[in-house]
């Protein structure tokens, strides 16, 4: 259990490519932090710098108050789970888990105790004498977690541990990681490109792009108040609809005019705009697909192009008159059979959304107008 | 119905036809392979047969001995052959050990570490390796002569010669190491292993085929070498290896007394290598082809 502090951490490769820019982050003891972002955003590089597998070009990494920049991975008191499991193929599951303990010259009976306890927690006791090649993907990942568990390290690092698993197993393992976290009660740093994993696992999410931190916050903060357009589109599935329109001001009231309509900004969002005295002008309006509703009268006329049946909901890809593509999430539970059948290619649908669920971004800086 | 039956029969006939043509082509291939094997084996069979010939010691115009026996092997035992054999064995064993360590360390370093001029160094060694070793023969002889490692002291001299350029033979094993995921090294380092522990606890057990391939090739080169051995030992009976010793028995003044002993010597030289290859051929093939395709 330990805190991890990164101060102005930078990674510059030999070919002068800067992979991580001035990364500042303070991870509290026992916190579960997830680095999330698209491929090449520098999340794995940052994790590897914390692990000591990648040299730190500038800045400092502290674990439990000690600067570890020049320490070898083995001296940093960390454990790590790799994306491809990285199990030693010539060793049995037991030997894989016991490897680090044997390097510490721990007595064999104590090793036995620790390995069997970890195996029991992870449900892999019956596979202890098998080689990794005789295990399924999920079992292998459990062994990899077991190997990290027995080290009882201060910090638990996970580099896309679920990426190689199929969707069903991924969901199952995700739940197991949540349980594991409760059992281990240690500091976790987890890397993923999957925003669902980030949202479900994290105490705090660090969203990255091109080596820069875009936003640090709780899953709810990142979802409800995205710092910029990138975060808005990255967090949430399907991604947020972005509409070019104008913010209008009439006294203390604010309105937006998407597709020739006029919608009042209400609730918290309206009050926030007024208190910040936001100037009227061109904006990028963000509306999440689940916040758009179908309406019989009025609203914005659209044409349905694609209807994706997701089980409990429909994802409708609709086009407005000016050919702007929007995605609408409609729960199937409120739809009649007739309504469902009518939603076919080319059918006309009217949509609307409320003023309290909108997000406002500066078209030039792409920053959220309601955040500093 | 009839049409369907006819179609089925046609399909069966076509299948049988394909089967027959496959059988014919296989037969032709096997006949060619058997013929090639016989041609390839004839010299070996001749040498083995001659080594058991006891009616005369010189080269005769027939292959099958008229009198069979082990006299040539007994004579071999009582000759200088024992010393040459021991010289060769000691050289090959030491070279195999040192060269294997150097090659594996070199390959691992070039595969895993990133340092300045790494690629230039690899290219430089590749180009250097294209020059025949014979070019260095004269200067090597001068250096060894000055160090007193020639003639009767040729054994350590030859070890030095064979081991000197070991590092340049890194290509095959580096290719093999490249196929072992780097994340295994990283996992072991996080688990608490030093770089050296990663090499001998993780990488080498996984690279068994390439280790065996390296040992075999390192053993084979000095085992069968003639040119350097002849040059460095300068035909001194104490410093000669088995190839030079046997060659001496084929010189015009000795061939009539030693020809059948030469054949027996040839058999004795071939036996350990043949046994070694037969036992380890599985690893040898894996080692040679291991780096070719990413597994």
C-alpha cells in the first residue's frame, strides 16, 4: 500500500518522439486509478515508467515518498500484470506463481502456503501443476494476477489485462478484479483503451491523448462534465453527438438553435452559464445519445439510416436535413411492436432533447465552457 | 436417379485417378531419394568396410574385405591416434563451452538491449564475417608463434583461434531470442530477477533448441578442422589434431602401411558426431529454423 506521485514526467524516445508530456498525477494510497485513451496516447508508456521498464526522460516518479527513477523494477516493490499474461511457458502454474518468492529466497513451506492461498482466491487450485499452454485465456490471466498477488507489493500495475479475452470473459474478469481489489486493498494503476472498463473499475480516471492528460476525475465527473471535446466523445458509448450551433442569450436565459430550432438551456447548466456570464456565439453542442428522445410532434426532423438492435435498446443512426449524423439510444421497453416495425431505413423520425442535458464546447479551443 | 449415380461414379473415378497419380509421383520421388542416399552413403560404407579389412594395409581395387577383423582398430589404439583424438576432443570441448557462452550472451545482448551503434555493430560484424577466415591465417600464425602457442603447444593456440571470433556467430541465436516475447523478461524483472537471472532462468530454458544448436556447431568446427590445425601445429605429432594426423597417414610414404588404419580412424572420428546428431537432431532442426518464422 503506497501513494504514487508523478511530477512533470516526460518520455522522449531516441528518435525525438515525445510519448508523454509533463505528466503530473498524485495517486493516493489504496486508490484505483485507470489510465484510458486511444492507442498511442502514452498510457502504457507512463505505466511502464512507473514500473521501471521504461527510462524516464524528465521528471520524477515517487512511490511512497521515495523517488524511484533510478531503481530497477525489482527494487520498486511493485507487481505487474501484462496484456499477454507473460507467463513463463516452461514452468507450471505453481512455479510461475512461486517464481518471485523463490527469488526472495523464501522458505518453501511459506511459498507453498502463499501460492495455494492465492490459487484458492483465484479459483485455479486444480491447475497448479499444469503448464500455461494447457490453460484457457481466462485461467492464464488468473495465474498472471496470482503471480502479482503473492508479491504483496505496494502498488499493483495492470497493463490492459483483459484485452486478450473475449467479451463474455472480459465482463466476468472485470467483476473479479473489482472483488480482488477489495480483498487486496492496495494501490492499483490500471491501463486500458476500453472506456467501459475505466468507468466500472476506477476511483479516478486519467484520460490521455497524444501524451497529454485530457482530464483527471471520477467516472461520474468525466461523464457528466467532460473537460473538452475529446473526453466528451471518448467517454460514453455510443459517443456523444456534437452539433454546430449558436448559443443565444436573452437576459439571464440561454438558448441554443440546433437545426433551426430554439431550445432553452435549463436546470443547473442554464444557471452555470449565467453565473459564468458566458458570451453568446458559435459553440459546439454536445448531447449524449441517451438524452435524445423521439417525439411525435415538433422537434428536429430526421431520416433513419441504420437501426442497430442491441437487445434492451435500439441505436438509431439518423440524418438531419443538413446531413448531420446523430445517434439516438432508445430503450426498447417503451416501444410498441408497431413503432419498432416502423423504424426502417429511410423512415422519418422527429427527435428532441432537453436543455438540462446539454454540453457546451468552445469551437476553437474545444474546451468545456462550464469548466475553467 | 441414374444421372446422380453416374455423377457419383465419375467423382469416385476422378478421386481414384488422383490417388493413383499421387501414388506414382510419390514412388518416383522415393526412388530418386533412395538413389541419392545410396550415392551419398557409398564413401561412408567403403570406409567402414575398409576399416575391417585385415588382409593388407594399403589401398586395394575392391570394396568387400577378404579377411575381416578389428586389427586396424587395435593398431589405432597403439598409435599416436590416441593423442590426436584427445587433442581434438579437448579443443572441441573447450571451444564448445566458451563459444556457446559467448554466442548466447552476445545474441541475448543484441536481441534485448538497445544501445548506441547497436545496428552499426551488427552490420559491421556481418560484413566482417563475409571475409574468409583463411585471410587471417598468416598473421594469426605470427601472433601464436610469438606467444609460443604453436607446434607442440598448438592445443591452447587452436582454442584461442576458434574462440576468438565467436561473438560474430550471433545471427541464428539472436533470431531465436527475438521470437521470445520481451514481456517475459519484463515480468521476470518485475518479479525480482536480475538481467543474468532472466537469461538463465527464463530465456535459456525456452531457448533449449538454440543452445543445443550452438553447442553442436561450436563443437563441430574444431572437430573437423584441418587447415588451421595443420598450420598451427606445423605437423608436430604432439600438437596435431585428428584431421591432420589422419592426413599424414595418407602421404605417399605412409599410405601403404596406414591406409586401413586411416579408415578405422575415420570411423572413430565420425561416431561421436553421428551419435550426437542423431540424439539431438530434433533440437538441431528447431534451432536452425527457430528464428525464421515468428511462432
